[in-house]
C-alpha cells in the first residue's frame, strides 16, 4: 500500500552533499511518499543551478534568496532582482533570508538590510517569505512585526527552533511554523510542545537536508525522504493518524505556496 503523499517544504538539493546523486535522492523521496519538495537557493549566483534542478524534476520547486550567514559575503540583492527571478513558474518563495546571530552576529546590520529587501520582494510578488532565525528572537520578532504592519506578506518560520514568544507572535501575524528533524530529538520536548500548541493549519514539515536528519537517521546525511520520519514522529506526538497529518501539512503547504499548488507537471 503506498504511503500518503507529503511535502518537504525546505531542502537544499544543490549542495555538494548530493552531487551526482540527485535523481536517486528524488526517487527515494518518492518511495517514502515525499512527492513534492522545495529546494532552496541560499546564494543568488547559484540560482541558475537551483532553477535547473527544479526544471528537470517533476514535483520539485525552488525558492531563492541570500542566507543571512552569507549576507556579508555576497553582493546585496535588490527587490527588482528578486521580483525578476520570481517570474519563473517553479519559483515559489522568497528566501531563505532572516537573521543569524549564533554564527554571524558581527554582520547583523547587513543581515537586516538584506532582510528588508527580501520582505519587500515578498510583498510585491505575493510569494511567501522563508525566514531563518537563530539566536535573534527579539530582533526578528520586532522587524517582522513592524514590517507586517507596514504592508502584509505571508511567511514561514523555517526549521523553527526558537522560543514560545516568537512562535506565538509569528502565529499572531498569520505565519506558519515548519517542523524539522530536530523535533524528533529526545531533548526537544519544549519544541514539540510549541508545535502542539500551534493551530494545526499553520504547521509544515521539512528536512533542511542535508542537515538535521531526524531519528532514526540522526547524525547521518539528511535527505527529503526523511520528511516522512519527522512527520510520523510528530503525528504520533499529536495523536493524529499519519495519513491525516500528511494530508493536513500538504494542505497547509498548498495554502502558503499557491504557485506550487497550481503547478501541473506536463
């Protein structure tokens, strides 16, 4: 009996970890029921390669932006550049962008400048903003709240691992929380409780592969197929049938990523 369809809302198929193996990785994902995935461009000079991966594989979409940890080392993008890239039919999100003070707090100013550009591009395109936030809860909450009040946009807090306050504020703004393999870790009880307290229609699942493999693959290279492991663990925690949780998160994905929902593979 085939597994329920599910979506990996955030992976990095262009990373060297998957070099010369992308077809096999996608095949394994489909065997696990992961029929759609969004591969994320983190440096815009790599966008053509990320785009080609999406173009060449049914069920694969892409998003593009400059990762906050790269903001100081990459040319600053513009709203017009991001809007131009967004015209591609399989380009479905803006980012990832955000703030990372865990590794790159010294570049906070340029990260904020880059984030503002991505937010405006999300407004203009109507595509969801994909936010990376680590060690920057207060600043990211303040910026997203202020910017949303100045002009609404949709957003997913990718690989959410922050505190309850940021989760609640994000949900108040209408944003989505994305569950990664971290939620399967034994020491992530507080994080699981945050997801359990969130409205069911605001949850997504992702791998962030090749990073953060869920149990039972923890410590190994992650890949989109393991979305199913994270989803199964979270469904069990929420006391939901896995098929119901897969359908729920897929519907949430379709609502947040309407271009992907509308796409029909030839």
